[in-house]
C-alpha cells in the first residue's frame, strides 16, 4: 500500500499466536482425566507444578487460575499493608491486583533503555507505609533483580515479581523465578507457555507456598471446612495442566526461536534512523514475549501512531504496549493526578513504543516483509504524510 496497490500481506498477519502441542499428544491425557472424574487440581496439576519447579530450579511452584489471581493471592498471603511500589509502565493487571487487596499502588518511573522499573525511583518512593515492591519483567526482559533485592533487604520490604511475560527468561545466568519472595507467571494465550487461562507462582519459601495452596482453595486447609484465610478459588483445571505439561516440552525451543526471530527483526531494522530496541543486560535472556521497538518520530520521520496506521494498511497488526500507562488509564487517572508530568520516561516510552507481530512459530520471511513495510514507511514518509 505504501508503494503498490496491494497490501504486503494479503491476509492479515496474526499479531500473536499460542504455539500449542499437537492434539494427538493430548488425547490420552484427556481420556484419563475424564475417566478419573478428577477434573481440577489433581495429579496433572501437581505434575505440572513439579515440572515447572525443576525447569526453573526453584523449590515451590503453585499453579493458579490466572496470573492476576496469583498476584492477588501472593499479596494476601504475605499480609501486605499500606503501599506497594509498582512501575507505571505495565499492564493494568499489575495495579489492579494491588488495589483489589485494598492497598495503595505507588507508581514509579522506568529506565529508558529497558522500560523496566527504575531501582533509584523505587528508593525515592519508599515511605514508612511501604511494605512491598512489585517489579515487572517487561516483554520478558528481566528487571534489575539484584538492585531490587538489595533495596528489599535494606528497607525490610517484600519483593514480588509480576513475571507474566517471563517464563523462560534468564537473569545473571539463573532462570527467573527464584528471586525475591515470589514470581507470578501468566499462562494465558499471548504468553510464551499457554494453557488457555492459568498462572504459576514460584517461590523458594516453603511456608509461603503452603499458605498459597490454602489461599487458592478458599482459605481451606486440605480436608478442612473451616477457613483460616480470606482465600479465593484460584485453582487450575486438570485440562489446562495437561496442556501445560505438553507445552513445556516445546518451551525452551520456543524461547530460543523467539530470540532468533527477534535478532532477525533487529538486523532488519537496525539501519533505519530513529528505531531502537530494548537493552538486554549481559547475562540475561529475554523471552521476547513482545518484539517492542522504540520510535524517535523526528529521526524516523513518522511517529509511532502514524507508523501503526501505515502498517495496518499493509495488514500488519501492531500493539501499543503499554499505552495508556497505569496513571492514565480511565479507571485511575482521576485518583492519580499527582503523577501528571512526574513519570517522563514512562510517558515517553508509552507514546513511542510499538510491538510488532511475533510468535514462536512465525516464519522468517514474514518478519522480512514486516521490516520491508517499516522501511518503506520511512522512505516514503513525505508522500505518506501529505496523502493522509
Ligand atoms: C498478561 C499480564 C497479566 C495478567 O495475566 P493473566 O494470566 O491474564 O491474569 C499481568 N501482568 C502483566 C504484565 C501481563 O502482561
């Protein structure tokens, strides 16, 4: 469309697709589950938890019905009060979990190079009411866990990580999942390991793990009817765990494949002025849950929104993760006026970041075509702007 009459892709390219196991690998398990009559929180869930704990080299893994539920359960089980420091550059659910628990989210700015929570800003935001920090591994790229651990120790806080994007990420040579008090992974369809709806909490704290198992079961201890916690129904279904168990066999390969696909994007776009990428620190591995590019409108010639519009005409869908950022979401913006103008990095990234199509089984030639679309948008910027 930029040049010819036809879009680069005849049929719209998917933005994200779960990479799922072949149906025939699931048939026996499905039959087993149905015949056993145990369809939730049974042996497939325990096996899935064990497999994740082994993969991530962490003591405990607790399967839950979603990452949002997992975040709520962890906040509740840690008996947090007062204020929880979170990044403003994240998905709505990070903040929602804090608010649902009756706590106050305190928003901080991010690093421009990674989009991840800034440890310096965390220190500035600590007050006598602060009880926890919640980091996010943005797009699967680990946040600065060692600095956050230092702050946790120094100020006696809890450290929770919204690791929704980060199943398979590596931080300083170690799988992400063991650091802090707990990591919460999402297993929903746009994330790397998809089970339909689901989440996984990992922790090295066995006492916390026991509380979480009680808490995901209405606050009831096994075999008891008397609740000891204000729990939820946060259990995972057996079918989802079965999908997770089979999906895990593809996970490591998928993380590697996404890293290679991301490299393809980076090579394809790096010569264009005004396009930069998330910095991945040495010793770290991102999952590339999202392939985010940062667009400098002056150097590139078009701004993020205009580029998204041009690409959509080529049948290339994109996403503006995370716009609006937390303090500008409709539900929060009246209460969070205090942050207006106080989160410059977040606001800049939120208005210049564009996530491009990426899924684990995506074809390299499709990435080349997406890059072509972006290149022609840059080359023909003047024509595009004047014809708009
Ligand atoms: C997807 C996502 C969640 C929520 O995960 P669910 O499993 O859908 O509840 C939480 N935080 C972030 C950063 C996410 O991207």
